[in-house]
């Protein structure tokens, strides 16, 4: 494994640990069981957690693209235990992968909808431009007949 992959995995695991600790703290705060009062507003901590989770999602997507296995070594053991006694960590890992896959599909669908809306708006604009440029000419006035010509 390359050095960057090891650093990547370390960064991901540290971020995951910090996210989990912050989630626990916020959960205790909302339950009223936190033994201290945070100095900063709780909304700021919620925003921090949201940003951390977004970054974690980005790292997970990169790991899929770069073929980096982020599962801890003990998850592999738990996956074997799943078939024996129904261990939950392997199921959670599989669900996380499925959620990431579904998120990517939703993003692709959103991009397709935006592209379709843009194309429809362009077509509508073109039709509108054509309609506003139509000039209806008044009927031509009858031409005077030369003298001596009869119909």
C-alpha cells in the first residue's frame, strides 16, 4: 500500500472517530445528560458536524474511486462473524456502501433534470424569439393599371 493510501486511511479513521464523538456529545446535549455546557452555540456544533460528515462522504467517494479499503481490520472479522451470529457491523458497512451508491445516483438524476430543464428553457426561448420576430405585412395595395388596358 502506498504512503498516501495509509495517510488517507488514517485521516478517514480520525475524522470518523471525531464525528462519532461529536455526535455522542450532541446527543447527550439534546437528552440533557451532557455534564458540561458548551462554550459555543449548539447550532455552531451542529454546523461543524454537518461539515465533517460532508467531508467524510467525500473521502468515502474518493476511496471508492481510488480503490482504497477504508474498513478497519476488525470489520473483516465481523463480516465473517455475521454469517455465524448475525453481527451488525458488516451490515452497517454494506448499508453505508448502498447509501453512497444511491446518493451518487440521485446526484446524477438531479444533474440530468437540470440539463433537461436547461434544454427546455433554451428551446422555449428560441420559439419565443421566433414568435416575436414575425412581422405581419399589411395587404399590398392594388397596383394602378396602365391607361388603355382593360381586364
